[in-house]
C-alpha cells in the first residue's frame, strides 16, 4: 500500500492553544545540553518552537490479532484471507469498508466492532500502518528461514516482545524505553521541575523510563498520593500533621535527609498535580460507561487541559488495555476488546476536538505481536508482524501505510502457520513519531540504535510519511 509520502495537513495548526514552556524533571534538574545544541545545529531537525505536543501510547497487551482488525475485503484478496483464516474469518459482508486516498486496487475494511474508527479513518483523523514489527535488520523470508539475518530475541515470547516494543531494542534486553529516551532529549522544553513529562496510567513501565526520566504514575482519578494526606476528618488531619512534622525536620543522617527530600518532593508533586486537574471542569463529551480505557484517556485529557498550569510543552502518556492473548474464543473476545478501543478512541478524539488541541496530540497503538493466520481450533497463537493505528490532527489520515501483504499461507512474507514477517520495522514507526515530537534526526540513534538499518537519518524526508511534520 502507501509507502513514503509527506502530505500537507487539511487542518490548520492550532498555534494559539499550544504554548511553549521550558522543563526539568522530578528526578533530574540537569539540562540536556547535547540535545539543545543538536536541535540548534541540525538543519534536518524539527525546530523546537512554540507548540505543545503530546504522544499517547496505547498498549494492546497480549498480542492483538490485527489481521482481523484491518481486513482485505475485495473478492480476490478476501478469498486468500478466508482460506488462511478458516473458521476465524470475519464474514465478507460484515467488514466495514474503508476508502484510502491512495490505493493499489485492493479493497480493505475494518472489523465490524469498530465503526467509529471507520468514521475517523474516512474523516482523515486516523490511519493504519500495515505489517509492522520488531526487526534488527531488513529480513526476507529466505533470509529468515536460512538463518542469515539477526532476528529479535525471544521472537514469540510475550515477555520479550512486549519489552522490545517499549524499548526499540530488539537485539538486547534493557530496562530503558524509547519514550524515556525521547524524554531525556526534550525534557528541557518544560518548565515544571516537580513532575515528570512522562505520565503513566498503568504504573511503572519500560516504555517511559529513560536514563534521567522516570514515569509519573497516576490513576484514573488523578495523583496517587499518600492516602488521606490533606483530606478532612480527624484521623486524616492527624496523619497530615504527623507527616508534615517528619518532612520539616532536618536529619543529621544524610541518607534520612535524602529520603525525606524525595518523599517531600514527591508529595508536593502529587498535590500540585491534583490541584491542577481539579480545576478542570468535566468535558461535555459523554464518556463511555464501564470502559476503563476511556477512563484512562479521560485523565490524559484532563492532564493535557492542565498543561499551562502545570508548565508542560511536551508530554508522553502511557495507557493500556490488556486481555488480547486470544488462544481461544478469538471471535468473541476480540470483538469485545475492539469495541472498547473503538469507543475510547472516539471519545478521546472528540475531547481533543473540544479542547481545540487535536493537531497537538498523536495517539498510536503498540502490541506484543500479531497472531498466526491459521486457527489453532478456536483461537490463534503468537506470531510477528501486524497492523497498528495512529490517530490525531497531525496524522496524514485516510491512508494505509507500509505494505499490506498477501494473506495466502504460501506468500513471500509468511512462514509457519501464517506467521507474517514484518515488511516495516517498528524502528521506522517509532522514529517518525519521535521526529514529529521534536527529536533531532541526528539524535535518532540515541533513541533507536538500529534505525540506520532502515532509515537514512541525514535525509530530509520522514521514515514512513504518516505524520505531518509542518
């Protein structure tokens, strides 16, 4: 399908809502002079200017069967799909057709549980990236079968693959993520010295952990502070007074003092964060009931709405919906999961429009891996390349990027049981998002050490073309 394009956005960039501010984090007051110098000297880098930008990473934990999310619908290609998928094929007439701006003649559609995503696609607010996956170097079917290329560690392992999608380092096991590495480079753009620019709705995670940056964890209701601190009631008031007494002391033991300062700084950050979001009125956009992903995205939206108060020009968010490891009852279970994602994305897109920041916020999906095309009886097993989605005003939407492969079991991109070899590296996907966010091209290898295997960082064109870089 669509490979390499650089469209001009149909939506005017909303500059008056995207104010720039400077930053250091809760865990480091160091200014990254290397990144600042690179941004000033690298002509191919995006200018660090007066705009707010946020990345929202949506992890579909467990491995989404994404060839039942983005599906061939035309008669010829559907026949290949139906033969490979057998009892797991979505009926052709149930598939929701989409109409990409660029086409190779094939017809595609979406799972019947995601009609709002279909509308977001048709309106130009959403795009798909086909057959993307973790790679160390370009890999053909022959090279993989003959063992002449390096393949990712623990290729079909949940633990390894969910880690590699968060680290961008499929050749090694590490506890620092590409979202954290990005934050290390751009942290100086934010003025807030108390709260990390990387905010997680799902606890500690590898994706947001850098060398200097640690994610700031919140809940669907806001900051996770000390239970009862600052609240009314006799026992809570006693607890608050006791804690204040401990935090105001000057200890002779330097370790006690360091611990006290850490607790105090963290507690102050919690209070600052909660006070900011408490000032945000509830959105007029109705939130889907009993949808945890939508609840996570509501708190992301409240944080974005508080960006000026909190002093943020750049933020990275992490949300997750688990339960995609469908070895059994795939059709029922995936339909339920996709329905939740569909509702949550529609809600979040509407709230971003309500806040007038659609062009400033890009939401994207990752997952452990895709699933085998073949059925194991009533479900599918762990595989490799799959399909991802990107949403937001800066996304060059209504397109399928990358190369959507033939789903015939004997195709050039499939190995055992319909395992798809990725035709687009996850590195290229991540690099495009990093460039849009403000990482200089000269620093991409700091974030993604294998990127030069897939992209010329000295070029003036984006790796894939799904983001409007203007």
